[in-house]
């Protein structure tokens, strides 16, 4: 009997953690070594349809409004009951809220292997750190998506080094291949971008829900770039409540005719194919999926030096790193790439090769399955799904086989 794995996400919205979770569920399902399930706290999101196509059965949700009300206890009992009913051997959570909710429920259900995740380097409040550390104590391993986040888990959160595991995000290269047969003008038309004049596009793909993505620094850099490169245009792909304020800032900076807010992007490969330079201006990240996607699409990258950015970007070879909030340096690097298109092309090609060698889906699957197997073995579970049998010596000197369930 295969071990059951349940992957718990906050929602199915189009975010980095959610995309990685659905991708991992697909990879594990295709591998066939585990019996895979998914569940969420909130049911909504565009990625839900993709998860449902994996035919894992019901995808339950456990809607929460607080960690401190009666509903939380109700949902906690529901999840614990479902973990037992589905005979789940491994619970794998993916972010702050699922760590706390999932690790607690799995401890109640006595789920044999409990894996939490830390996917960003954002600073927590004292109360948030307290509750998340409590969740980490209930976990048997905590996955970091880059070495920088792993170091923070050990150095700042006090997690035992043996419990912190680095597993890089995997990138599905096929998902970043533009549709065959589309011309550049046809791809531009997908996003309402101008096709009647030659423009060079500087693109940022990041949600407009979190101010830590620091789109204002991107827009201030854009003004500097336009002064030197008049045909430059700037594309912001992403949705969220910050959109109105950022559009107002673009008008204030005199960029209203050169800046394009395209909202949720359902055609990322085509967008990257028409982009000349790709940017990430975040103040905080774990290991950015956007950076990996830029590089996989053979685009030169300019990003702030946060989280695991320097673990992907090789300075001067696949892109450039700048300090947080430094719109002058950000603009200077963008300008240099726009003015030296052959160097930018070489950087993009080197970036794609780096992704193929280090951040593939195949590598992600292999490392995840090895982690699952190691933790199952340490918890006394065989890969057949049965408790491992060991020789136990009793006081009478006789050795007898006993089931071991630690």
C-alpha cells in the first residue's frame, strides 16, 4: 500500500507558493510512488482547476477567519479527522498559515511525518514568530526554498540545523514555451501592448497585493530609464489592491503613456517572449519564481539582492543584482542592457542554461521523494506503507519481531 501525502495550501490563487504546491502534486502523481491528496484553507483560486485535473479525489477546504475562535477548533478537528480517515502518512504545508493550522492538526491526528515550509524572508511580528516557532516544533522537517532562508531558520528562528532542509523550486520548462506560430505583434496584442511602433519592454511579474514587491521603486527607475531610452515601455503583470495607487504614481511620474498594467497574466510565456529586460524590485523574497521564469525564458534579469536571488542570478553573467530601494542603480542596469542588446541576449541564454542544470522539475521531484523516504524511515515506516518490523529483545532473552511506530 502506498503512503498517503496531503499537500495543504492556503488557497489556489496564482501565487508562487500555490503554483509550486500544485506543480509538486502533479509531479508526485505522475511519479506514482505516493498516493497524493490536496486540501486548502480557502477554496478559491485559478489554480484549483489545474489541481482538479490531477484526479486526486475530493479537494476539501477548511475556511479560517482567526486562530482564536470556535471555528478554528472546528476546522482543526475536521482536518485531523480527514488525515486519519485518508490514512495520511505525510502532511506537507506551504506557508505561514498552513504551517500553523496543518502542523497542529497533524499532531492531533498523530500523522507520522509532518513537513512545514518557509518560502520567504519577510520579517515576522513577535506574535507571528511565536506561533510559527510552535508549528516548527511540531514538524519533523522545515523546507526552505533557498540557502538564505535556511540560514535564517537556523540563525534567527533557532531551528536545529538537521531539521532545516533546502529544496529549490522546480520550474516546468514546457509551461514557459510560447504557443507556436504567434508573431511578435500577435503576442503583444494579447496584452493590449502597442504594435504600431517599435517599443522595448521592461517587464515585472509580481502580485500587486503585497507592498514588499516594491513596485514604486520599479516605477521610479522606469522614469530614469525613459529619460535615456525614449522608446522604453514598462509592463506590470499582476493583480491586487495596490493597482490604483500605483497607476496614480505612474501618472505623477509622467509615465502614463509608457506604463501598462495588464493585470493577471494568463500568457506568461508570450509576455516574456516580447520582453527585453525583466525586473524584480522586491524588498523581501524567499526564492523568487519570477526570477526563475525570467531566466528560463532566456531574458536578462535585474533584481534586488534579497532572499535567494544571488543563488539563481550570477552577477554579470545571467543578470544583475542591486540594493533594495535603489532606483538609480536599478535604472542604470536596465539602461545598460537596453543599450547593449547582444550582451543582454548572451546573459539570457546563460540564464536559461543555468535553470536547466539546477532548477528543473525533475530535480525538485527527486529531492522531495528522497526527503519523504528519509523521514518515513526515521519514523519507522516502510515504503510499503506498513510499520517497519524490528527485532526487539525482551527480558527473557528471546528476540521477537514487533511493529515499531515511533
